């Protein structure tokens, strides 16, 4: 992303995330992918809570909620996923 103010442009840095979440013991083969996706969603949710603009924050949080719903559908009814924000 690039943002320009009257000809002065700033390239927005992409922050790389660690892609090595905690892995459970033996289980379904999709656990690593499920946990990786959950890590991305939780990280975005935490970052969204820090957005300064209320409209941007609400849009980001709504997007993470949609992502949690998609993750739950993919995981199936035998898995429970709760998108809980850490209390500050």
C-alpha cells in the first residue's frame, strides 16, 4: 500500500507474522492449517482493535467475525471456536 500527501508518498510496510503456531498432539490432518488460519484471524482481530479511526476499526472487526464464521464452518460442528478479545 502506498499513501501520498501532495506528492509525498509513503510505502506502508507489511509486518511479517510468525507462521509457527502451537501444534496439538496427534489428530486430524487439518489441525495445522486450522490453527494457522486461526492465528491469522486472531492477529488481525488484535491489530484491528488498535485502529485509530472508529469506522476502520468496526470494518476490520466485522471482517474478522466473518472469517471466524468461515473457520467454524470449515472446522465442523465437533469443533468450538470463540473469537475472544484479550481484556486490557
